[in-house]
C-alpha cells in the first residue's frame, strides 16, 4: 500500500483527478474526504487515507469505460468488450481442458478399483477356506482387512466413480459447447460493427 501511495503522489493525484474528469470537490466527495485533504494531497503536503487510496484505485480501474462512453470513444469500449468476451470464452476452454485432464485419471482409478475388488474377493475366499481349517486371530484380522478393502472398491463405490466420470464428461462437453457458442456469438456481435 505504501508503494501505491508513493507512486500516486509521485505521478500526481491531480493528474489522476483530471484524467477522471473530476473537480477537487467531486473527487473529495467520491473519496469521502474533505476538499482540503485532496488539495494538500495534490501538493504532496499530506497523504490520502488508505481507504481513499483504495477507492481512488477502484475509480481508475472502473472509470475508463464510463469516460469513454461519455466522450463517444466507442473503439475503447469495443476493445474492452472484446477483451472481456475473449477472457470469458477462454475460461470455458480452460474448464473443458481441465475436465479432459481429469478423465483419464478417474478412468484409471476405476480400472484399478475393479481389479482390486476382484483380487480382494479372491483373497477373502482364500481366507474363508483357511478359516475352515483352523480359526485363529490372524485369520480373523486378515478377514477384517479384506472386508475393509472390499468395502472401498465394491460395486456401489465403482458405480459412484462411474457416475463421477460421466458427470465429468458431461461437464467437458458442456464447456466445449459453451466455448463454441461463445466464439460464434463473438463473431456475430463484433463482426457487424
């Protein structure tokens, strides 16, 4: 914040105020400070309060489009709109790629889960055969461990993972379609102007 304060003072709060098209009183009203505070800050005799500096930064970020509209500078507005539109389109593309990136990982996890379930089921059958021969604490512990492992990879767990994969595929497709629609709308809106 101190660096921003210093840079604002060094470049001149007066320049910023004039760029925004405001009088000292209007700027003071916007910032919620006295006009004398603005005057002294412009003369580098006083710093603006932190809240006022934050408000001034927000005004600088938000005002160019408003000022451009008032001055009739539509090219600036068009550039800002196309940039925002492009950013939104790219966000859909990013989400699609992220879904596509996660899919193979989940599909591999499902494959491993199915194999693990099959092997654990075989292990449990072998433990049950050993339990018939002689019942001891080792066999009981092995059986409990096998049941716990089986619960992690059983059919309901596989079903949930399959549904998760399907949802991820649907999300990827939705983002892809939205990206395409966004691109088409972009061409239709901005090519006519």
